């Protein structure tokens, strides 16, 4: 692999691309919520938080001096969870009999995660309703495409990193 390819697909450059894509997606989601009046559903909020966690991981990868495998794997896990969440919402939107956004199992203890889950439940928007489309794809479909593309370019960065003489 030549030096130009190694430079273009280095983990720092991939993290910069990822940060730009996620920031754009989050800003657009906030625009739709605050200026267009679209209320996010439970799964939309969960996708937004997973985007935010992946953004934090990409910023850490950009600003850390050395490659950190734990942060990189955490980033991939957040992106994969986001893709699964988006896929669930796409399924809910295309299934004619599904009206329920749930599917998360938590006990009734009053801990930090239960409070976050309760804030999701307080959303009054249905996950099966499509409020906005672009090129005939819903917001969940676009989020799924973004998550899958980011997973793909991160895997290219891993392949590039493993092909160099330095071990991770």
C-alpha cells in the first residue's frame, strides 16, 4: 500500500471525516427539531445519543497522540448499536401493525440509566410515523446509511493500520 493511501485512510483522517459527518447529522437533527417543529421519537433520541458518543470517540482519536484501541473499538460499538437502532426504526416504519417504540428491558430501580430511559418514554412521538423524507428515505434510513458508511470507513482505517509495519 502506498504512502498516499496510508495517509488518506489513516485513523486520524477517518476520525476527522467521521466527526464532520456526525456533527452535520446532529446539527441537521437539531434544525429539524427546533426550526421545523419535528418532535423526535424514542429511537430518534437514542440514535442521537449514539451519534454523540461516537462523536466523542472520534474527537478523542483525533486529539490523542497515540492510537487507542479501546476508544476505537468503543467507537465501532456505538456505530453498530446506532445502525441496529436505525434498522429497528426502519422496520417499525415499514411494518403495518407496529405502533410500539419500546423493546428496551430495564428494571424499575431508580438508577441513572432508568432516569435516561424514563426521559425517552416521555416522548409522545410514534416511532412508526414518518415525518420527513429526502429522496424517499426517512430520517431513520439516512441515519442507518450514515452509521453503515462510518462503520465501513472505520474498518478501512483498521485494515490500513494493520497493514503498516507498526502494530496497534
